[in-house]
């Protein structure tokens, strides 16, 4: 029997609240590139996360693929925190990092330190990671994705 994750994700989304990566609408910079997926490009759905948007399977992951518009209050958690990710280091510490997997989509990832990010947003992404880490299935996804980010960052250096 599958665990009911509805309350977990409701609480998770309340951690992020209305904070966004920049102090203004970052979609104006790239014409909302992260909202324009194709059949193999989308946002990762966390375990048990549901969405009204189209979902595709890619490399064993469930991805939400957007057509460019949605009810922002109901968007998946990955959409709310992009282009950051709650990264878990080898010691189990959680921090918010720019998600190098989004480098081809989001110009903010490539610019990195040149951008003035919303510090409250970054703190909330880290807090979200500490919250999700308490759930075994979410912790697995956080760790696996963190190691994937490590591999990409090693390649990019």
C-alpha cells in the first residue's frame, strides 16, 4: 500500500511559501524556459507526489512536463525550488545548491555567483531538504540526486 504523501507535500510547499529564486520574476529573463518541457524534459516528481499536469517516465523517474502555464499553487515541488536543489553532502548535511542538471535550461545556473539570489529562498530550500530528509523515500531521492549533481559538477570543472 502506497503512503499518503498529500500532507507531506502540503507542508513542504508551505516551507517555500511565496519565495522565489530572485527578488523579481526570473521567467522574464529566459521567457519561462523551465515551463516548456518536451517528452523527456521536465521537473522531477518526488515519491508519491501527484500533479494534474502531464507526467512522463524517464530513466526510472517520473517527470512533470509543462505546456507553459499552470496553477502555480499546485505546481510540483521541483518547480517551486528550481533552479536550486536541497543537496545532501556525504556527511548528511543539507544545503541549497544551484542544480547543475538545469544548466541547459536556466541561465541562472550558468551565471551562478554573478546573480543576486533571494537569500530567504535559499534558506527555505535548505529547510525543505531537512524536512524531506525525514521521509525515507524522499531521503533516497535527495541523496541520489545529490550524487548525480556531484558527477555533473565534476564533469563541468
